[in-house]
């Protein structure tokens, strides 16, 4: 009778060790998977993009005339700085050094914003152009963070999921805020300006 108990305890411990070993093996294979490589690559991409935006948003603020728009941009600039820090925490959570990789899409969106600001007259028309450019940026970021969050979930990266979801929600809120600023006055004022 005692032998059966000790055998079942021994088997239970053995099964527990095997399960933990299998979990580690699964996690290790996830961390060296192609999806993990893509996740890290996309993280580098959005990290570069967010850092570039910390330089681009002040230019938008400087060219904006609507106080509502200026306030929305300044608020989002602070969020963007926090998002950079949050991305650094995501890198840390997967034992990677935070580094950026040039994001061609964001570079293009920022260039487009600069072109709009250079070609528009000051005032409502320029504000409408800044909002348009800003919303294109937000939609790119929403797509990026939504994808990254899903990758993290698939990879079982619980901390990364939480951090990425927080930023995703901020990007969605920033897009809504820009829509509100546009529809409250900016677009109406710009529509009244003769070409």
C-alpha cells in the first residue's frame, strides 16, 4: 500500500516536472519562432515611428491656429513620449534592447504632413490639413498596435499585451479627439474659405 502511494507521489512529481518542462520548451520555441522575429521587427518599426513623432508633432503645433487643435496635439505629444517609454518596457519584458528600425510608412506620413503645412495658408485650411495628416498617422498606429497586441497575445507575452493595449486605446482616443476638433469648427471654417 505504501509503495503505491509513494509511486503515485513520484509519478505526480514527475508529471509536474514534465508539464513545466513542456511549458518551458513551448515558451522557448515561441521566443525563437518566426512570429517572435516579426514581433520584434515590428516593435523596432513603431519605436522609430513614435520617436520621429516626438519631433514632428511640435511642428504641427507651431503651424496650427485652432486652440482646440493645439491642445489636442500637445496632449498627444505627452502621450507619445509615454508611449516611447512603454515600448521600452515591452522590449525589456522580452529581454531585448530597445532599438528602432526606420519606418518608411511613418517617414512618408510625416513628409506628407510637412508638405501640407508648407502648401496651406495659415488658419483653418492649414488646421484641416494637419488634422487630416494626424488622422492618417493615428490610423497607421492603430493598425500597428492592434497587430502587435495580437502577436503578443499569441506568443503568451502577458505584460507586452497589457502595455500595447494601453497605447492602442490612447491612439484610438487621439483619433476620436481629432475628429471632434475637425467637426466642431475647423472643417466648417475651412469650407468657408474661397479657393
